[in-house]
C-alpha cells in the first residue's frame, strides 16, 4: 500500500511521525464523557477483549458476576466509544452496537463534531495491543493497569480530517472482516483435521487395521465390540509403578533452572516446552524427584481442569519435573508406550474419563479411578504394526496442522499490522474503494 507523500515528526510518545496534514489533539478535545441515567428496558452491555461492545446476551451470559443493585450503572447508546477501565489494556475498547447500560467501570465517550468513533476505537485497541496503554497506566498508578477517562482525556492523539477518519475505519472494517472470515475457515479446517485424526486413532487402537475381523463384546458399555484376540485390561495392569503425580505445593518460580511442566504444556500427545509453568530450583527438583522423576516413555495425563484427560509422552531425556495437575503413567512390558498413548487418546477412553470424572470447583479424575479404567489391548507385535501406520498418519496430520496454524498466525499478524499502519498514518488509504 502506498505511503503518504509528506510526513512530519511528532512528539507523541507512541509514534515518531504522522502525515503532514494530520493534526494532534488530546482525548478530551475529541470526545466528552457522557453520564446517562439508565432506563427500565436497558440490558447490560459488555466490552469484550476482541473489541466488540454489545449486549451481554448477544455473546454469552456465563462467567459474569451480576450486580443485584447496579449501583452507579449508566446508560450506553449505540455509537458510544466505550472503554473498560480495568480491561482496556487487553483490548476491551470499542464502539457499542446497541443501547443498554453498563457498570461505572466503563467510560462512555461521545465524539465531538467531525470525530469518527470507529477510527479511534481501532487506534486505542492498537495502542492496547502494543502495550502502550498498560505502560501508561503503570506510569500513573504503580501495579495498576487502569485506563480511565482522566487518562484518556490527557492522551495525545492524531486528528486526521473527518472524511479520512471515516475512509480509514471503513477500509479496516472491510479488510479485517475478510481476514476474520479466512481465519474462521482455517480454524474450522483445523477442527476437522483433529476430528479426522481422532477417528483414525480410535479405529486403529480399538478395531485394528484389518476390516471384517471376528469381534467380541468388550464387556464395557462405552467401548463396545473389540477384535476377538484382543484383551480389555484395567490401566493399572499396564503400568510398572503405581500412577502418581507431581508435588501438591506451589514452588518458587525462577526465570532459569529446571523446567516445571503443568497442564498448559500438554497438547496433542506432546509436551510443549514453550508453554511450561516456569522453572524451579535444583533443590526443589531433587526433593520432588524422590516422589517422581521423569523417564523416556512416561505418559502424562491432565487430571483436573478444563483439559482433563489430555495426554502427552516423554520423548527425550531432557531434565524437567511435573506439577500436581498431571498424572504420571509408566507403561510396563505388556504395552508399547506410544501405543498406550494412542489408546489413552482414543474416543472410548476419553468417554470413560468423562463418565467417571467428578466435580468440585472443576472437573477432575482421581488416580485410583484412572487406574481402574479399561484399555483395549492387542498382542504386542500387533501394537507395533498399528504404530507404524499411526506414525505415518500422525506425521501427515502434524504437517497439515502446523501449516494451517502458521497460516492463521500470519493472517492475524497481517491484520494487526494493517490496523497499526492505518491508524498511525504509515499507509495512505484515501484512494481505497
């Protein structure tokens, strides 16, 4: 995209230059704060972190704390620039698409003559995404990320001509919608790939590779029929040591030391060491290793939280340790470790977990319950044949997933870069159609 022909330096703290014909104003000269009484018909409006400001019922109603007395609530009108004081740093800034009411934690801002609220919503969200709003808030109030009206009012902002503000926001609406549609299609493709891979794994580890083999009833309702020469054994009969877990304490976290793995790092059968909880000291590692020390071929299962049942296998001998949300499963000589991993990822086993998990503050499965869950097991030689086929399929699915996820990341990067360049005057959109 072409650049503006004439640029000038600016003293704005978040950018070095602006188009020569753009002016600058503080926020309070572009918008004014509007406090309105609420009406009986007003419903609650929420500013979400993706920039949508809408009636809460348009998105979701769970996960919110509803105020009984609604003290300090104020009216919101369609077209208001709405800023969430405590969540604005994360992008909860946008233009309301509805009339309603909101809590006093929001600033409802009305544009003065010639001000396009959509343009400034894009601008402020870009400032949030780049960390500027967070740094600004912390500079004013230590250990706080609040971004209130008084902060916005004194913030220096660019002022393009009114027609140009509209052209920029209209172009961004169109281009971001196009990118979002592509991302949505790719996200759906990723889900279909995962479903297909899950079906392939389940078919292989519960029915084998050959069609029309003699079958028998497994005796387990959620498993159904299995090949006649296969066994159905409790998981505890396939481990060399009792299933255990990591320490039930929160260690001191360090930037360096021994990697400490928790549930967030367990994904698609592998440990993602880029998403570990943090690092622990060698003294804590030595102490925790008396209970459990990782070994190649060990399998981890998340045993509590939203990802209960998700598994990963230890692929190499790097040094690390695990936290209590993970159950450690060490296969014995009856089962190939990677076959057991596949069996634990199969739909029947996942169904078994869901049937048997319990609820406290969150879903969880106890290690005794886990130990008693049934696993479908073919002879060891056939396990290896199945793994040969699954390995080839897994590599193909990994390539497709990685390529698609990278494509999504690039699209999101392009989206962010386009917005940033447009609202800071680094590209000229005046002639876009």
